[in-house]
C-alpha cells in the first residue's frame, strides 16, 4: 500500500489504539488485518452464536499450535482473528495491574503503576469501562448489574468470610448478559477495539483504511 502516512499491522489492543491516535494527529492510516470484519457495518460478517460451527470458531479464534522441544510439551495459543483482534473474544474484564507487579525485577524501573495510570484512564474512557453493581441504583441500571451466578458466588464468599467485589468491564447498554463474549457479541454490547477505536479512527481520518490481505 502506498499513499498513507502510517501503516499499522494488526487491529487488536495494540494496533487499534495506534491507528486512532495517529488519525487524531492528522495522519492518514492503513491497518493491515488478517481476519474478517464483524463490526456490524455493511460488508461485515455476523457473529454465529454456536459452539459447534468449527470453521467459524477457528477463523475467529485464530488458534495456532506449537511444540516446545525443550520441555517436550505441546502448547496452543488462542488469539483473535478479525478487525478488533483479541478484543473480539475477550470477556470485557478491564483491570489495572496491581502496584506490586511492578516491583518484579524484570520490569524497568521507569515503568510504574503511577506512570501508567493516566494511560489506563484514557483506555478505560475510550472503551467505556463500567463498574458492575450488585444491585441497580437507577431503573435502567440492569446492564450494569452482576449476573445472578456472580451474586450467588459473592454470597457464598461472604458466608465463608471472604470478600468478593464486582469487576469493571467494558460493556454498554446493549449488553444482555447472554454469555457469548468469547464467540462474539451479536448485540455489540461488548466494547471491542473495532467499535471503540477503529470506527472513530475512520471518523477522524477519512483516509484511514482497513485491509485484509488484498481486501
């Protein structure tokens, strides 16, 4: 591809933000993505809510197999293949790494939680991260409430003297708690990168294009 200022390889949690931020800065951007589009716009595929459609799942999940010769063990890597990358198959849980993680010697001393917090916040705002609730405070809070299963688990934890808190998740009002997050949300109630980063990138830069091979 020629005629673009920036080429981004992959459209997941790394590529999507890179495309949007360059587009916001005024650059023309091309995104190279191996998989299909599932963003609900004309020309995109639809999520198939079945776990028996093997061809669809292999295409979406992008499963690859490997073999570790040193330990003599097989390994499999599960990724997302499509516009939005791994965000198409993640479960929306959006946690900040605890501070003690950065005490590990493998981390460079410049990379601290305090250093990353502004970027966590920016990503949370872009994705629309919402704190789940045990009970609704407003009549239209159903989409923010933890599931009955999770509430039962929290009740059991409380009886055992263990705390349990609802997690922050990247969802919107279209979430129906259907439980198909890892095979794609047909209601687009999940804040995936294709919706929250790639579509705004197209708005910011009319010359922001997504390419699948020769797509």
